[in-house]
C-alpha cells in the first residue's frame, strides 16, 4: 500500500506527512492539475491519498468519481 500527499509547491504550513514516514509527496505548481495527479495515483492499486481542504476545492472529481473506488482511499484534512 502506497501513501501519497498532494500539496501546493507554495504551501508553507508544516506537514507531518512526508518522506520520513513513507509518504510520497507530490508538489503541484498549478493547483488546477490536481485531478490529473489524483488519476495517476488511482491507477495503482491500494493507495491512500492525503489532500488538504484547500486543494480538495480545486478538484471536480474527488467526491463523485472516487467515493466508491476500491483502488484509492482519499483523506481530506
């Protein structure tokens, strides 16, 4: 099971989800590309994806498309 955290490249708040804890961090320059990154992570099986509330607001697909997807568990915090 892989764990990912998608964040803005300009995000300044400290996060505890990082490479030290086995979480793959994906940094976005353009927040509008979040749906593409989610799709890439969802193509692999058994992944957990952490996304901040701010970034979740940029995605049109999070709730509707991935709510019942068995390959990915999305946690919005």
